C-alpha cells in the first residue's frame, strides 16, 4: 500500500530522535479479537469511534460473509463497553453494487447513523472497483450513497474516512482518479470531493501531481470555521521523480495552496495519515519516512504560515517506527499515537511525546494469542482518559483486535 523508493535527504531542522523510556505502568485490555470470515470481520485498518453510551464502531478491511472477495469484503462492526461484538454490515462488493474493503474509519451523526468509504466495489460498470461512500443506520441497514466513476471525470479508491459539516455535507479524498494525465500517478493523481445529503458529488479539486502539486492523498481532510480544507498527499511535490508528499490547503473557492513540500524544506517525507488541528489553527501530523533516524517524524505546521517544524524524529527500535496513523493531542500539548512496527517484540507500540521532547512507550504489543500486533490506526480518548484503538492482526484468532488502554 505504501509506495516504495523513499528518498533520504540531508537534515535541515530535525530534532534528535525521540528516545524511549521504560513503558509506563498502564492498564491494557483486549476488548475483542476478530475471528474472520464467514461470521466475523478481519484485519481492521482504521480505528474506532465511540457513542455517548460507550459503544465502539469501526470497520474491518477483510472478513465478513461475502465470498465475492478472496478474504471477505469487510464489515462494519459494533463493540459494547463490555466487549460484545455485532457485525452491523457485511460488504458484498464486486459486481453487486455494494462497496468492498473499507480502509478508512467511520463518523457518526446526531441520529446515530454511521458514514464511511470503501476502497473498492461500487456500481459503475466501467469502474466496479473504484469505491463507494456508504451510510449504515443504527439498526444495520446500509445504503450506498455514492459510487465513484474513476478518471477522468471523477475520483477513485478512497482510502480515508469522511468529515461532516453542519449542513450534513460529507468531504473526503480519493487516492486515485481525477482529471490529471500525469504519468507519474498511474490511475490519476487523486481528488478532494464533496457529497451532499441527497447524494450529489462534486470534485472540488483534482491533484496534478509532481513536480508542482501533490498526488495520491491516502489521508482525509480537516476543515476550519471558514470552510478551508487541509490535508496531505503521500506523493507529489518537487522531491525526486514521484515526489515526497505535500501538505495542502483548499479554500471554499477551490483554490489550492501547497503549505509544505516535503523533502525540500525539511527531512520529513511521505505523509500517510490525516492532520489534526489545534485551537490556534496549527496543524500536526506524521510522516512515514525521513527524520534523523529515517524512522518517520512528528511535525507541526503553523496555522498562520511559516516553516514546518520537525518536532520529533522517531528513534525506531524499542520506541517504534513508520507512523501511518493520525495523532491525538491533549490540552497541554502532549501527543499520542501508534507505530505499526518496533517495540519490545517488533509488533508496534502506543507512544506519548511531551512538549519538552520526552518520549514514553505506553504499550508494546506482544502478539497473538493474548495481544494484538501492528496497530495501523490512531487513538480516541474518553472522558476518563482511556484510549481505544485497533490492531491489524494478532489476537486470539490472528485477525486483529479492539483494545482499551489507560496510561
């Protein structure tokens, strides 16, 4: 899924590697272990969301009841606070008009409806694997709100989840598709789109690709009060032939600006995850490569404009490396996240980074059968300070887990 051939460039502004301390005393629980097809989901790529009753909702990339996909077409699931799981929807994909392989996470509206995307599937005969936007009601009824048609007129293959505005419009990205004919992008350089409640889709922007623009946004977007959208692309920009990725801003008038061209002004390269935004408008994110130890970085981009600052160069090894999930930031500036590799058993970690630069491993995943492996998703936090997330694999059956962590 991640592109190969990352360029390693001279250090410009990187801080020293974030050093791991001994894992802090914490309470960790595997709430649920997925069992796979045909009765359950398997291998969640995305994290979970939580309702006011404490129920968790998410997607699994594989598994489910459908035989139209080799390892199952994926599911939407619910896990109660006590760890009871229910499959709300089994995707059927390929030639059925339904989606398949949901890579991104879910969002929840005030009525309890869930919204998300699938990377594949869909209704168009010329693009049956271009993906969908879907809705699932609290009772588990699924509706395909939109099927992507692919290039040149539309996007294709959304990897990220969605955001919702006050008028119930949905916004997201597709990693491929769009109007660009740049050969470096293959099946198009990707798009930013808007979908109205009635199902009318508008391509807000088609990425042009390297060297002057971003390409292949695997991450979603965040939105400010003025309606500007911010995001990252994994490729594109002026670094090398396919680019090292960018941070972009897209105004309501559809004017795009590159806020950061990775690999040109900093050592950070290849951002895969979505951004987060603080109350001052500053943007925070991760890059899957680059930094002082070539293990990825955590960066800050001032909302008022300025140079991207590499806050932490991840040290790899026992701390972990190659971040591909979005961050979580608390009110005093501590940053929390997951790393899919590294740690005591090389199965990944949950980490904390303080504003002063101290790094702590909150949990080192131990692997099957008692623990998960390879967390590819970010964290959410409840009012009691508990974190929740998923692991792609591991658990009692090897198909991934939902976990709870109190640091």
